[in-house]
């Protein structure tokens, strides 16, 4: 057939005007492979992972990664773990509330550190697990922490400890996490409640520390036993 011979000029001309077609094919192939990998990749079931949320000021990424690594070392039977930061402050709490509601609605997260104001609201909706048995059995050693302010009587009339005040966990400050005016909780829908209790005990043991010298006492917040203040710069 005439005019079908492949030459350098014809190839150059072809790629000059059709290069975008090859790029498009390559992008579609990469995207398709990524979709296949994403949808078929193994995901550990909820009873083989422990996840947590730090609600308050933004938590550094390195802290979240450290919490994940420490959790997997503490609980080797868990196949995966993740920790996420939910920004929730007095001046910026609308989006944080939406995030928190969405995650909880999906049954995500096993442990949570959150402001007392959110704790008081969510506890009345049966969001948190009673910790009385874990404390009585010694799984969670309070190490002198007073849990009176987290002992609640819910609508069903049943009183119990639904959280652990983090006011004495000053070690958290070194990792960019607020502690005063915050409460540590286990979610009622967690599929790893025993492991979550062990994790809470680990956090208490690791982060229990005296108030740093020169750090002012928190300003009481109306309606709560404790207050909140910014992370000191030291």
C-alpha cells in the first residue's frame, strides 16, 4: 500500500499532535490500578485494630504517628491502629462538631480524649463505656486520679465512671496535647473494649506527671470543675 511507510518524520509528526492521547491512556491506567488496589487491599476488621481521636487543638502529625506505633507495640494482637486530630476550640468548634458527629455516627474510634464540655453532652447520649469494672479489676490503675467529676448518673438511672479526667496527665503537653479540662474515654461501640482499657492504663502510666513549674493554674470554666488554657511555650 502506498503512503504507509513509517518514517522518522511521520513518527515525529504523529507524537507532536497525539502525545496527549498517550498521556491520557497512562493516567487512566494508573488511576485504574490505584482503584483496584484500593478496593481490594486487605483491611483489618474493627476487632483487630484500635483507633483514637484527640479532640481540641491541632495535634502534631509526629505525635499521632507516635501514638500509633506505641499502641501496636503495647497491643501486638492488633493488626493496625490510627490516631486522628479533630480541631475543636472555643473559637472554632462548628467543623469539629461535624467531624466528631460523623465519625461517631459511623462507629469509628475506640478511645477519645476530648474537652469536658463535649464529654458532658455526649455522655448523656450513651456514647461512652462504663469503666467501673476495668478499674475494679485493676486493668485501669487510676494511680490516685480522682474520677468524681467523670462519675455520672445517666438517663437510665445507672451511675458509673464514664471517663478519666486528664488534668494530671501533664506529660501530654510534651507531645502537643492539652490535658487540663479534658477527659479520656472509651467509646461504647468499640469492638476492642478490653484493649482500649489497657491502652487507657498505659496512657495514664506514661503521662501522669506534676504540673510544670511556672505554669499558671487553669481558669475555671462555668459549668465544669476544671478549666482550660493554652499550651505553655517551654
